[in-house]
C-alpha cells in the first residue's frame, strides 16, 4: 500500500492555473488540492514552501529496448523508467514495433518487455507494411488493447519505410478508428540518395549523417504527410520536428485550420549539429539520431514555435546505445545506431531553457511537458493534472537549486550523455509515481513490476466535429462530383 502524503505550502502549477495550496494523496490518487489541509500523524508531510508542485512529466516519444539497426537500445523498461523518474518524468509512451509484420505479436512482445516497469506507460504502434491482417489488427489494437495512435515511417528505406499508397491506406484506417496518425517525416528515397553521394565523396564519418539527410528532405516529407492527411481529412501528429523547414509546413497548415500537432524533441531544442564534426568518433557518433540534429538556428526557431503554440509538446526520442554499439559504424556512418538519450534530462533542460529564460511560464511548462500529451492521447485528467481524482504523479521542483548532467552520475545504462557537462537552474527534488515517493534526496527507490499500463481510448477532442470539415471539402468539388459521392455513400 502506498503511504498517505501531504505536500505542504508549494505553488501547485497546472496548465490552466496555479495557486499556493496543499496536495493530499492516498492510495496513489490525489484526494484534495486546497490551502491549509490538516492531517493526522500517520501522514507523511513534505514541505514544499517556495517550490513548484507540478504534474509529473509525460514523455510522448521513447524507444526502450528497441531492436534497431542490428542491435538493441540499451535502456530497458526498468532502467529507462528509473532514469525518467529521477528526472521528473512519471509516464512515457513507447513505440511498439510489429513482430514478423504482426501487430498483435508486437503488442505481446512489448507487454512482456514492460512487465518490469517501475512507472506508468502507454504504447503507440508503428505500421511498417500494409495488408488485410494489419488492417484487422489495427481494429483490435484500438478496440481491445488501448492503443490510439499509429506511426508511419517515411524514412528507413528497406526496413520500416512505407510509400504514399500505404500512408493513404493507413491514414484512412486511422480516421475510421478515431486513432491519431503519426509520421516520422523524412524522404527515405532522398536519404538513400544522399547517403550514396557521401560514399562517392568518401565521407564515411558521422558528419556524413547530417550531410546526407538535410532539412529539405524533412520539410518535403512533412509537407507531403500534411497534405495527404488533409486529403483524408484526419488529424496528423508529426514526431521529432527538427528543422525550420518542417516547422514552417506545420505553421502554415495550422494557420489554414488543419489539425496538425508538432512534437519537437529536447535534442533539437538544445543541441546543434557541430558535434557531428568532432574528430573523436565516439564523441561525434553519440549525437547521431534521425532526423539529424540541425545547424544552430533551427534550435532557436523550434523554441520560439513552442512558446508561440505552433508546436504543442516536447518529447525525447530516447533511444540509447553505448559506445560499443555506436562503434558499429566506425567505418561507415550508415551503420551507427541512431538515437540519443533524453528521458532523464528532458524536464530539467526544458525548464532551464524555456522557463528560466522567460520564454514560457511555469504553467506553459506543465502544458508542454505533461498536460498536452495527456490531452492529445486522451488520458486527461487522469494524467497531466494535479486535480482531485487524478493519479498522484507529481514532482517538486526547487527553482533556486541547480542541476548538472553527466554520464558518470546519470541513471540511464548508456556510458555517454549528449548533454555532458550541462548545468542549469531548477532541480527536481522529489518525484512521486502513483502515490509512491520514488525519488528523494538524490536517491531512487524503484521496484520492477510497480508500473502500470495506461490504455488510451480513441476519439479524443482531435476528432470532434472533423466531419464538418469533410463537408467543406465536398462542397468545394463540382456539383456533379458531389452528386456522385452522395450516390456512392448512400
Ligand atoms: N530515430 C532515432 O534516432 N532513433 C530511433 C528511431 C528514429 O527514428
Ligand atoms: Zn493563477
Ligand atoms: Zn523517428
Ligand atoms: Zn523515435
């Protein structure tokens, strides 16, 4: 049984409001949020005076123990989650990969991997091919397994990549199920061509990674996915927006009224590509992820888009490989396993980068690190809020303390950290996961098997009224075509 806890005197921050109040927790649930709550002696009291009490972070984009590029991501559902909790993230949504093309088998495999979980988690699912079995399994995933989002890879030619025909089929299916379509937006054929060019030029090092897949390939795929989603009239979620090119497509689509969501990741907000030119291979290779970390300037633009609301929430794409794994690509950048860390660092880095600099408020911080994710994936207000009845996933941040990041002291299993040496203001001193204090005084208290699967129901607000848009689309067609559509539909 989880203890009774009273968090006293902190500033309770939600996305919609903040106030000085106490928070009382029992059995993993928030029982009361109000000033001056009195409790009996058996209640653990935490003094949060002068500190921020906020919903735990939700990372919408992780890859724990993913089989990828001939190896497996080194953080599993226990180590990755332990790292997350030490950095104030109390839930993540991981991407299930199909097994031998089967979504059901993929779901079973990931459910087994996740049995050792120490915090709550949900699943998206990747769609890597198209046939009747996949379409039927999508129904089962949505109706019986709690999955309401499907990701399509427009890159990774020869493995995950799908073509426009499949993208259209997939988008239509998503729409019929009330599930959100997500895209990894890079032009995979363009990337293959870019890689050939590098090899011809004899550029085999990590810098070849950035040079072979420039922002314009991300912009092209983002634009294509947005237009195909408009054609099907279904909402679209663009994962890891890394460039101004992609950002501008999203901004334009949103301006025209299209329901497009854009997710930058911490590496794209904080880092720039110069590290890929480091003469030491491992130092450079640890920054290899896709889409690549861009030139300085893209980071600032992404920050601005986040503060102005063009982009809505921050993920990480946490997908860690150690130095030995990164060394698989020592003679050929195409073989460097793609991925960077971030699940542990996201909350601290975003606070320091965005709130400390005055780009956003504390309430905005809660929105982009937690609430928006819960709303988009339809688990709000169980998650993403400090409200009576919500799960007690809570962090306490001391704005006057500071953090420092290095591989030696982090909790991830990987032996490097792309944020090595970074310091900043704001320190997450306490993390509470469904009513259990799991991070306090710099100490983790986690147990495998305590995390729960959070099913995500379809039909979020993103779909409400979207068929009215259908009529707008139909009415823009010529009258005879409209009559034909009506005949076919009736
Ligand atoms: N990009 C990465 O860097 N890693 C995992 C998958 C992806 O698309
Ligand atoms: Zn207020
Ligand atoms: Zn991706
Ligand atoms: Zn990813």
